[in-house]
C-alpha cells in the first residue's frame, strides 16, 4: 500500500456542503431562464434530481452531473463515494445508468498514485452499476474535486419525479443521515476514518436496489438526500408536489456518532444555509431543538432515497427493500393536507 494521505485536509470547506446555497442558487437561476423543448419531460423547474429527455416513444435519457471535494481521507473510498453519489440522481428518477464522464480537478503535488486510486474507486463503482466510464476531463486545481456526469435510460411512463407525492403517502428513507457531521469531524481530526466506516459504507453503496424495487412496486415520487439535507430535499419535493408533510423525528435513522458530535457542535458550514432555506416552513415543537435541526438539515453526500409511496403499497415496498438487502428502510413521515411546503415535525 502507498503512504497514507489525509485528502480531507485539502478541501477548503468542511462536510458535504461546499456548494452554493439553495437560496442563492434559486435567485441566480431566476436570472438565467432556460429553454424548453417538447422532448424535455423533466427540466430544472422543480429542482428534480436529473433531467429527462425523450428520444423516442420507449426511451428517455436521464442526465445528471455531480462533483465535490474530498469528504474522506482515502483516495479509493473518495472515488467510490463520488461515483455512487453521481449515479444516485439517475436512480432517484428510476433510471438505469449507461455511461459516465469523469470530472477531475487535481493538485499534481499530491502525486499520481492519489489520482489513480480516486479513478479506480470511481471506475469500480460505475462498473458495479453496469454503466461504463467513456471519458472525462481534468484540470489542475489547488483543491481536489471529483465526480461524474452520468447518463441513464428509462421509459417515459416509468420516470419518477419529485412532483407527484400524494396526500396519505408514506415517506420512506433508505439510508441513515449524519454523514456531513462525521465528515466535518474527520476533517477537524476529531474522529478517524475507521470511526465513520459505517457511514462510508452506506455512502459508497449504490441506490440501485432501492431504485429497482421502487420501480417494481410503483411509487408516486422520489428524490435522494444530498447537499440540502433531509428537510431541504423533502421541502423541494413538497413544493414540486404542492403538498405538506409530517415527519416522525423519533423514527429518523441517524448515525449514533453523528448525534454525539452534533451535540458538541461539529456541524458542517452548509447546515446553517440549509436551515435558512426551510426555516419558515418548519412547524412543531421539535423544531425548537437546535441539535435536531442540525441533524435534519445535515448535508449528505450519496445519501439514501426518500420515496413517497401510497400507504397501501408501503408495506410491500419495505418488504421488498428488506429482501433486496436495503438495510435501512424506515417510514419517516407522511404526506398530509396543509399549506404547500410546510413540514410539521412530531
Ligand atoms: Co439528487
Ligand atoms: Co445532483
Ligand atoms: Co476536454
């Protein structure tokens, strides 16, 4: 094995959220209206996970891009997580990934072996998904960054968006939350990579099985939990669907170590922005608990799917997730009547 490297020390921001805040991004995109063509089934209007472009009556292209700075120290693991994360937006829409283009920013002084390991981790995950890396682009940068533009395919009638959640639906989450807090603590050298291995294992696990099961059972809406945190992504889904939700805060799966660290204040830079994004829409007594809010708005990388499924299919969905080895499959809330975007914490 090569010498050890602490990749997280090369990223300027901590956690999973070195990104433009949802609030700012919305403002900026308002100034840059995008064109529409009839073939574009899903564009940027609702903040969906990927674009869906119909190429013929049976086939839709599902396209997405995602890249970010290291959230773990081991180059190979970083590559795997970056790939699983990029693929996830295709899975969230129920697509099957077919090709990937890599995006690389790299400081040459780190040494070739580091980039080789990142690329190997990424390639192995892309291949595990059944897709293939077909090219990419690289440039020199002070800060390492890595990810992929992924293209998948689906059927026009099988595309799952964030815009069709229905009243009475159950909300099912397929991975625990808290990775941003753990990554921040790793960068702060408060914990070691070994101490967050359960979260790393989840982050590098593909959302493929969860996505396949969701298509098989038939669901109303889906998104994946990434940089805007559980509440941020739920909020985007509720806005797109014109609905409101109730969240069972005691049911939400959280990495135990992340809970401990949040209590002593190890929270990523982006959490505050995430809270600001949803704040006016959050109701209920638990919202007064700052640590809970830090966790519910913790930016994730390669988080789980949040699936909105009719209550009569929810048991079947959970059973099938179980059978397919998706370890986390919890009902964390439901879609209820109420003002659009409102999230009641119970
Ligand atoms: Co997404
Ligand atoms: Co994305
Ligand atoms: Co080029």
